[in-house]
């Protein structure tokens, strides 16, 4: 049976253009709750070098003790249980 609707996850100002670890308070729990719904997820309240960006469609999965991995377009976002977040551009050289 289909699970209609979608989830918007507040990323608390996450800079998608910054590869240094960022601390986004509460993001791990928000992402975990979103995954549990089984619905499509959109990351909101993100920036690209201080410029707001539109909601980003993401696929997210829980890696257990390794945290949560989310991918959107060419980005891999790793969210640790301590709310440390690392963004990796998968095509940047």
C-alpha cells in the first residue's frame, strides 16, 4: 500500500557547500524520525555558501552506529549521532 505525502526535514542552516564538519543540533533525531515514516524526504533550511537554496530531495538510510547517510543530487550528507554533519560532493575533483 502506498504511503502518501512527504516529509520536510529542517536542516538548521546546513551549508551544502562546506566540506568541514558542521554541528546541527537535533538533525540526527529529525532525520531518524523522517526515515521511520517511510515517506519521501526533502531537506529544507539549507544554504550554499550563505545563499538559501530550495528544498533538496534526499534519499536517507540509517547505518546504525555509523550514523545516517543521505544523498541528494551529487552530495552525500553524513549525520552522526552527536549531530556532527559532513557534506561530501561526490563529483568534485
